[in-house]
């Protein structure tokens, strides 16, 4: 998710503000330590303008194919 967020020009702070999550929670999601709810996934995908499935991709090479 971090790669997609960065491609969209968003910081963790921006994404946190737009999603209603804390910066700490965004960081935990990006590091794979925690996960949002299904509704949260849908909201993050909407903010990042991508499909929910893309948020499950783990490698930068997969994420970079989104451009």
C-alpha cells in the first residue's frame, strides 16, 4: 500500500486524515502488522483510486505495475 500511496503523492499523514485512521495505524497497515476492516479497505481503495485487491499485493514490483 505504501507504494501506491507514494505514487498518488500522499504522505501517511494525508492518508490518515482522508481515511479517518491514525498515522500510527496507517503505518501498521503498511508494515503488515495490522489490518483495517472490510469497510476500511474499501475506503482506502477509494482514496487511493485502486481496486481493493491491489491493496493485498505485497511486492513493490506488483505495486509499480499500477501506473
